[in-house]
C-alpha cells in the first residue's frame, strides 16, 4: 500500500508538471499572435513570454465562478479518491451533486418568494399613495404596479382587467397563486369591498400593508433566532472532517483505515447514516418552527 501511495504521488506530480508545461507552451506559442493582433488593432501594452501564474489564477477564477456549488462535491470526492486510493469518495461526491443542487434551488426559490413578498408590500404602499393623490383605483394600479413589480408574471392580465373593465379582484386572486404573492389575496378582498360597498380602498391598503410588513418582520426575527441553532448544527456536522484532518496530521492515515478495512467501512457507513439523520432532524425541527410561526 505504501508503494501504491508513492505511485499516486508520483503520478500527481507528473500530471501537475505536464499541466504547467502546457500552459507555458501555449502562452509562449500564442504570444506573437497576441502581439500582432494588438498592434494591428491600434497598439497596446503587450507582455512577453508565458502568462505565468497570474494568468493561471485568472483562468481558475473564471472557472470557479462558472461552477455551481453542487459540483464542488464531485471535486472534493475526486480529491479524496486520489488521496485515499479508492473510488468510494468519488461515488459519494457524485451522489451528493443532486442533493446539493436541490438545496441550492430551494434557497433560490426562497429568496425569490421573499423578493416577491416585498414587492407586494411595496405595491400596496404605492397604490395607497396614488389613491390619496386623487386617482381612481383602475388608473392608480398602472403606475403602482409598474414601479413596484408586485404583480409579477400576472401583471399583464391584471392590468388588462383594470383597463378594459374586467374582474380585477379575480385577476388579483389568480396572481396570488405565485409563490410569495399571497398578500395579493388581501388586496383582492380590499378591492372587492371598495367596489361593492364603497369603502375606502386606501385605508384598507394601509392596514393590509401593515399586516404584511408585521408578518415579514416576524419571519425575519424567527430566522435570526434560528440562525444560531443552524450554525451549531453545521459546525457539529463538520467535526468528523476536522477529526480526519487531525488524524492525518498525526500520521494515523485515517483514509486508509476508513476506505480499505472492513471495520473502517462499517464505521464510515454508520457515521454517514447518523450524520444524515442528524442534519435531517435538525432541519425538520427548524422548518416546523417556521411553519408554526407562519
């Protein structure tokens, strides 16, 4: 096994040397072409020789910016597979790609819902201001919706109903089906009451805005209170990785024990299952608290 590790290290060194040589040769071969293009284009400052480590770092920054967070699981699995001389970390990293992708998409959807909710609050405030300026509800809806973006993808349908005498409350109720736009149901109710009973729409919009803003602030306070528990869970989940690093620093070779011995494989499987169950349970508790507060 020591010979295998030495062969792996030698192959990694040869691959790194080949990569550096390819970058240097590519930069040196294309240096004249780049200089000619800049001179024909009107001049410029042209460096001589290969791009050096600055060009390599810039290229690496561009690649890192294009990579989604889920692909780093595959990169980490490949690195551990090389260090541990086993294909198991690569398989686990590949399996973690769809999981991390789902987490990333869920976080993006949550941010989109929050932005849409803020836009609905801004729509209520802008519409109330337009009504107090003396405009009719149908006329006031156009600048309010344009400035706030609170109607989202249903803006064309709602504005068409307001322009051509359609059922604006029904259009607002349909627009409220968008994630994060649930506050439009309250706007639809205020609009219907104002049209049917002649009640003041501006006063109802003020109360609706205050209620939506209070609900948003409550969710923000709850999220801030749960941030400590979430950070603690993430820190505890990362302790096994720290243990592996300490073991490697002490010369115990924990990767060899975990990946190449029956006892180590059993401990790795049990630890992975318990780790996943712990994270799932903590996230379930937090999600339940958020849903109860909502």
